[in-house]
C-alpha cells in the first residue's frame, strides 16, 4: 500500500514539475510580447514580471510551509533555489546561446550588474539578520526582511532610471524623423495595430492562466515532495535545497532558454537575478504568515547555501565586467567556474547533513 502511494505521489510530483516546465515556456513568450508592447525593456521585464511569475511555485511552497510552521523545507528551498537558479545561467549559456558567444558577452549591461549586486547585498542582509537573531536582537519586528524589501525597491527604481536614460540616448542617436501618414498608409496601419492589440490581449490571458497553473503546481510539489522526502529518509535541507529547488527552478530554465532563443538575452539573465532577489523577499511573506521571523531558524546548512549563492553570483558579475568571447564546450569561462563550484558545494551540503 505504501509503495502504491509512493507511485501516486511520485506521479503527482512529476506531473507538477512538467506543468511548471510547459507553462514556463509559454509565459516567457507571453511576457516578451507584453514587455515590448508597453516599452518596459528586456531587463525590467525580466526582473519584475518574468521573475515573479517564474517564482510562483516557490511562493506557494513558502506560504504553505510557513502556515504549517514547517520552516526547514521552506528556508532550504528558497536559499537552495537562489544557488540553483544561478546555475540555470549555465544551461542558458549552453542551450540558449550556444556557439554564438558566451551569455555574459551577450548580456552585460549596467542594469544586469545592478541586479546581480542587489542579489549579493540582500543575501548579506539575511546573514546579518541571522546573526542579529542570535546575538544583537534589534527590537524592530521583521527589520531585516523589511530592509531586503527596501533594497529590492531601490534597485527597481535605479534600473528603471538607467533604462530611461539609455532609451533617451538611443533615440537621440537615431534621430528618427517623424511624419504624418497619408490616408492610404493610415488604412494599412490600422489593421496592423488591431492585430497587435489582439496579440497583447492573448498574451495577458496566457500570463493569467499560466500563473494560476504554476501556483497550484507549486502547491502540489510541496505536498507530494514533503511526504516523499520523509519516506525516502532524505534530510529536509538536502531535499529542499536540491531536488525541490531544481523542480521549482524549472520555470527559470524553460523561460531563460526560451528568452535566449528569441535573443532577449538581458531578459533571460534578468529573470534569474531578479528571481533570486525576489526569492529572498519571500522570507518576509513567510514571517507575516507564521507570525515570526524565520532568520533565527537558519541552520548551518542554510548559511552555507547563502554563501554559495553569493559566490556564484559574484562569478557572473566578474564575467559581465570582462564579457570575454572565449568558449569551451559551448560555455563561457564564468559558466564553467559556476558549474564546478556548484557541484562541489552540493557534495559539501550532502556531507554536512549525513
């Protein structure tokens, strides 16, 4: 009977993961249409819309775990998710960009650098929050979680300002001359405009439906995965930081590769960096739901995962600074370093939780 139930739970887990993958691709294309229609820019669209939508499974898992006061899987899934989502950039480099050039050679704008720095700063704030919970004891409730939110909002304002400045300079260089269309041209433009509006409306519907599917699929992953991890004798930290984190990172894998395929390289990278900073903000949501800060519940493995996330992000920041054209096995040097570091870190995580 238990074996039969394991098959059912395993099937549910795989089905939810597949739904997340399939709708992740659809959402990448839909968000691309909406972002370009409203002129928000690839990096802003990736950081705000695609990143948040792709993190819906983590939102569902964190909210459910916080409500049940089961913090181990929630925390490890978020922190492990930050590390594994950074490794998604390796997959985008291989399968999304391929032999054209390394990913950081295609995407290395100042906006992406700010987003990467934001991830590192927020993770450092989480570390301060952990040490505060055990030593300093700042009296303001959820102070460090709120500080992470403020940093995230400032980074959005900063990146938006940079994007607007870039667009103004670009427009000045092109010096496009405006003209009044003739009646004949107007009759041609009108149907095209109507077609574009229909396309945008369809994209918004896809985003709405896809978001709901990903949200419920995330709940299914959390429910089935939690039971399976206990039956398989896996540590909550190892399961949450590896298997569950990988499954909830499927939207980033699918959307990232899909974005790179349509040459929205900045959106692909911004989806990852924006998603990572947003994942850390979910600790504030978890604190509000559970009524207590989760920072004090961080284990040594969670602290370890934070440092892994910082190290992997820092490597890509260096890669964006130099944006070398060298490739080995369809990967940039930075992607190779990140992949090796991640594999070593996972081996260390398993060893810590034996």
